C-alpha cells in the first residue's frame, strides 16, 4: 500500500510539536546545569523582521519563525519512524 507524503508531513509536524512541548517542560523541570542547558538550546530560523509590503490601499506583512530544539528534532525522527511502521 502506498502512503501519502502528506501523511508523512503530518507525522513530522506532530512529532516536532510534541517534542518541542516536551523540551520546554524538561527545561522548566530539569535542575540547573548541563541538562538544562541542552534543553534550553534552540535556534530560530525565519524572517526577522517580517517582510512588509505597503500598497497604499493595504499593507501586507509576511513572516514566519520556527523555534527548534534538540527534543523537537528527536520528535520529528520519531514521527518518521512511526510513519514507516504504521
């Protein structure tokens, strides 16, 4: 049976979201030190500042940013694993 690439995309997004939430929870719960530094390390790719187009009649603002940490990347890999084995 052929699986849709959209289903893979959904699994990756859900895995990343759950991993990001778990990473934020572990960042708050973990004691000060190396473990908390690992969970608090993140990078934010995106447009900063957002792109603004002024057309006199209307103004369009386009932008996005992602907050990616170690656990969210791990969650994405778990999502791919579940996609392949479900």
